[in-house]
C-alpha cells in the first residue's frame, strides 16, 4: 500500500511506500520510505491516490510491480 507521487510516464506510476521501523539503538519508531515503479494496466489512478501494489514478473529494468486497486 502506498501513495502515487508521479504519474507522468506512459502506463507507469511511481508509488512511495512508507513503513515505520524501530531505530536500531534507541527503539523509537521512525518512518522509512521507498519508491517503486508500478505498471498501471487498466486501473485509472492519479498522483495523490492511495493504491495497493502487487508483484509481477519483470516488465522492464526497474518495473516489477503492478497497481492492483485504488483505495482512495
């Protein structure tokens, strides 16, 4: 589950996935995020939408995810 931060490519979006992990020394939970290139397919999604992504066989060098559904 992540937020679409860019939809400027053809049939591809950039999805930022944020998770909370404990700091290795202090134990306080901090936010860590990672960006994934995801294939759009037939799903209609815009920048700012919250989407769910699922793994697929590689479509290109960096694209290994697909937008499965739009949550918000």
